[in-house]
């Protein structure tokens, strides 16, 4: 894992560690893996986000790139897309019933990875890290003049 003076890089290294191990575990289980971007998309859906536009925003990709990623996973039988029940212009993305073996295997692999990490770094460190990551960090600040400050709220009237 990369060691950096910047926490963000170390957090990303942790994400990569989990994703690489997940991909290897899926391959070992005889299941076709997904790309890292697809893995992050699936994680967002698992966390409860189902609107395509919000998924694109969360992953920092264009709507077009998100549409392509969703279409690929839909063609593989992992996702299904439907019209939003209250907003026909919006699409709702969810797992297809045929993706159950992949989701079950991924969940088991992730549980095993967390156990392995706990064993490697010790239960006290693991629990502290988990608690810190689960804590409410608040809205992301913006940095100006070298000091992080609360981000100003955008309003529709201001057009910002």
C-alpha cells in the first residue's frame, strides 16, 4: 500500500486494496469481475443510491459515461433500469435478480477482507478506524488561503 503524508491518498490506497482483493476473490469464485469504476458504482447502489444522475455525480463522471457503464452492467445481467415512479424523466438503477450470485459472493469476500484487515492491524486500530469513518464529517469544506473553511451554501436565487 502507498504511504503518503496525505490522508486522502492513504484512504484511496485502502479502497484499491479492497477492490483488488475483491476482484481476485470474484475471479477465484469463477465469477466475472467488474472494473474499479463499476465496483464503485455497485457500492453506491448497495449504499442506497439509485438515480443515475446522482450516481454519476458521486463517481465524478459525465451522464454519458454513467449511461455507458450502466448499459454495460445491464447487458451482463447485473443491473436493471426502470423509469422513476414519480419522475418519468429520471431513471432508477437497481440490481437484477440474476446478479444474486455475484452480490452474495462479493458480500462474503468483503466480510472476509474486513476480518483479514482486523487480524493484520489489530482489533483496537480496526475499531478506531471504523468509528472514524462512520462518524459524521459534515459538509466538505473548501480551502482558501491555506485554511479550510465551511463551504458557502448555494441558493437558487444567487444562481451559484
